[in-house]
């Protein structure tokens, strides 16, 4: 095995461990209330938009998510390993946002999810006040469930041992909120996406990404390659977007 092959093998292993910890954490949060609903799966899939390496290996990540729901490792242990060995600080922040998305996916925040959000903040090596900041920021998006309401029979949330008082109450409790709309990306996030790089990348990496995009879409390059007028017009419009994205990124980084 050559040195290059050995390096690629180590890199592949590191990526595997990163994705295993990431989707293990999300799976444990989704299963915290005893079951995984479509709303929680929908929220967990937000990781594909946040982490390009996950989007590139969607089938692998879904397999990890499904196998981790009933795994032995706790969410806090997975979070500690993720933060200590495999992730950058901005990765940990993104995971914490996703955990809040999963916890509030059904429009309620139950005690099990709330406790995980409180403790995993420290496990991810984020400042403890982050829990309170997120709680206040998202307070209008969920109804907090009291412990006695969450501990209904058969593990079903909101049902007491005596059962519903009447048919109307039973019908209301069977209704579930629609899945939340996807989180709207900020202009800065869209700018990084357009240049095919990440906020965590260094300045040199982002510059190279901009130059590669400009080389691909610059109208002069296409004219030299005898492209059609329609292709040149489309490339000119794309180049304007690329320049705007680069200007926004430069301003955010103080370049």
C-alpha cells in the first residue's frame, strides 16, 4: 500500500466516524420519546443541507440513523466523542441547531427532549448559556409538555391513564401538526453553497472555490471555447451571482 493509499484510507475512516457520530446523535434525539415520527425524520434530514459530506453519502447516513436509534451508546456520549475527535466548533453548533429542529418538529417540547438539549449542549463543548438562548429564541414555535402529560399510557404523549374525556378531545389529540417548512437559508449560506464551499473553510480554500467558479462561468472563457450566444448569456448571469456571493463572503470575513 502506497503512502497515498494509506492517507486516503485514514481520510475515509475519519469521514465514516464523523457521519456515524453525527447521525447517531440525531437518531438518539429522535427516539428520545420512545418512537421516531415522520416529522422528526424530516427534521433530521436537514443534516444533508448542512453537511455536504453527508449529502454525498445519503444512503450510508440513513443506514447509520436507522441502526443507531436502538444502539447502546447514549446521545451525550456520542456528542462528546463527536466534539472531541471528529468535529469543528461550527459543526457542533450546526448539530445543536438540528437537535432543536428534531425536538420541536411536532410543535411540542417534551421533558425527555428538553433534558437532552440541556445536557448535550455541554457534551458538544458549547457554552452552557446556549440552551437558554435557543429556548427563548424558539419559544414561540412549540408548546411545552408537562411531565405528567408526557407520561401517558403505552408511552403515547398527552393521553392520561383514564383516557380522553370525550370524542372531541380524542379527535383533537389524534390530530398532528403538519411537518414544519424547511428552514430558509440565509444569503450568506446561499453564497457559500453557490461557491461550493463551507463557512468553516479557510480563506485560501474559499478563494480557490471562487476562482474555480469564475473560471467555469467567465464569459471570456466560453467565447474562447466557441460557445453559443445563449450559453454566454447564461454564463454572464451566473458570473454576476458568483461575484455577488464572493463580495458577501469577503465582507463577512473582513477580507
